[in-house]
C-alpha cells in the first residue's frame, strides 16, 4: 500500500483528526541516509509528523519545517513538508548505535536527548509563523503533543511509530487528534479512553490497519473522512539549482575552488545526492560570469 494522509472530522465538529501511513517514505529516508535502527525510528517519526503537518496546510505551495535540536547523539533532525504531500529530511548522525531501553525497544529518547523543537510555517505571508517548545521526553510523539498544546494552544494527542528490522522498515505511521473549542467534557473523556486503548501505532499499521481505520477507531464510527492525499519523498535540489548556488559565490571563489580542488562537489543534506562539477564546467561557469 502506498503512503498517504487522511483528514477527518467528527459529526459534531468537536474533534478533528489526521493520520498518515509512511512506510515507503521512511524506507526511502533509510536508504538515502543509511540510518541505523534508532536513527530510522527517530527520523521516521519526525518525517511522519511532517507528513501530517503538511496535510494540514491549505495551499500546495505552503511549507512546514520541523527542526528537532536535541543534545543526544543523533544531533539535529530536520524535516521539510509541503501542501502537496512531499516530504524530505535528514539526521546529523545516522549511524548512532545504542542499547535497547528497559522495555526492550529502540531507545529513541536517549538518542534524541533534551533540547527544543522548532516549527517554521511558510504560508505565503510576509513573515513565516515560528513556534517552539521544549523536548519533554525525546520519544517525539509526546514532544509534538506538548508542542501543539502549549505553543499552538490546541489540546492534542499525537501518536507516531516506526517498526524497524535492521535496514528494513516494516511499518510506519502516525496520527494527530485535536479537540476543537467548545468540545464537551464527555467528548474529551471518550477520546482519552479510546486513545488509551490503542496499544501501538506500529502494531496497528503492521497488522494491516489503514489511516482511515485508525481515525474511526479513535474518533468513532460516524467520523467523516474529508480528504486523502498521497505522501512521497521529494527533494527540491537539482543540478541546475546547485549550479546557480555555485555561481552566486562569484568568479573569484570559483577560481579558488578550481585551484585547490580541481572540481566542485556539493552534497545535499536532505537527500544525500552528490553533484560534481568538473574542471571544464567550472571554467565555463567562470567565463559565463565574466560575460554577465
């Protein structure tokens, strides 16, 4: 089954929900960055949150950037998503190896550490929206729950999961449930009870459950599915953009690169694609700048 997100609302409008299936996305991130299991889980959870937040954007060109800055061995994680369902991301240290935690699971909390989560939303306005909140557990689902509740002032529940077997992603996905203003105590209580009965997001998806099934399970049988959207890995980098970036350095800097390295190599952090510009191409670029 291909990756996608779902947006839904309860019949009374008191609860809205988003869910994502992201197995292929997380597998592609693992392949590109050669992440070991704990990095696959951490980056995969963050990318799933990115897919969900991308699904919340109103316009296709709108963009959200998630930056997780922890003091754990993973370092920084960065994820970009847009309103078209395109997601990309990277982690500073993909080869982190840690013992399992006391529950016998990947120790994502120790790998992430303490620090802050930063959210940047470019909605086409003069200034982007910026939000931040502390990392309270490092497991990420709890941290994003806290972000939405504290920074965006919307009572929320987030569930994120990635099931990893060495370099194979067996399941990945997540959900975001939000309580709207005016929701009754009865609605909130029923929602809390339902969320508490969900054993594991990864078990749910690995067992064949869909994002629609998940939201109906959490929000009730009468839940209205509003929209489905495909999710794909996509990077904005290209040879043309990389060349334009090199040209922006100016002819003096390009000559310096030519003298010292004989060629230019540029690596995209987000997709690990390497662009190589040989001596002859650099000389052509310098000549083009001279005629500009």
